[in-house]
């Protein structure tokens, strides 16, 4: 084997190694982009959950105030008041609204729990970013060690092949020498 063959092989190996390194960097950038998108979506969803909880608190406060007002009116009304029908209608409306708010409360509580369940996996990534980086780093080191082992195996193969060819050439030369 000539030196040009080994030079070409070394250039080919270096090119492949550089290409694999570039590919790995692209994969890591892709993963980092996806993690950023997940974090952004998680923050956005958490904001929506906070808004739902705030609106629920406001509805409960409004209902409590309406109940207090209605009870005050009912407790202080006169039996001969001409607005009794209006009070009863308002009372029925308040009861209807109370049931509607309870239904919305149950529905939103279920939605909030479902959102929290869906975000549990992403929250692990957000909660333990160092662990994710360590796992990715370990994977990179494992990949690089595998590549280096393959390169060393290839070099040993070609050295062995060259040695065998040299031994065969010496044996051929010995056969050609007259005795």
C-alpha cells in the first residue's frame, strides 16, 4: 500500500468525522429549539390556567355578593311590597346563575386538571434541565467514543493488511531468489 492511499483514507475519515460532528451539532440545536418551544408553550398554557383560575375567583366573588344582596332584600322585604314578583324572579335568576357557575366551575376544574396532566412530562424537562443536559452530554460522549473505536479498528485492519502484504511480498521475493 502506498502513502497516498493512507493519505486519502485519512482525508476520507476526517471528512466523515467532521460531517458526523456537524450532524450531531445540528441535532443538538434541533433538540434545543424543541425544548425552547416546549417551554414557551408550557408558559403560555400556564398563563391560560392562571386566567381561568382568576376568572373563577371573580365569578365566585360576584356570586357571593349577589347572594348577600338577595338575602338582604329577601330578609328586609315587606309582604305587601309591589316588587315581590321582581324579587322572586331575581332570586330564581340568582339560583340559575349559581347552578351555571357551579357547572362552569366543575368544567374548568376538570380542564385545569387535564392541562396539568398533559404538562407533567414537559414540566420534568423544565424542572430538571441539568439532568437533560447531562444525559445529552453522556450520549454525545458515548457516540464519540464509538466513532473513535471504529476509527482505531479501521487503522488496525489496514496496518494488519499492509503487514500481510509485506510478508507475502517477502515470501514471493524468496521464491524468486535462486538457491
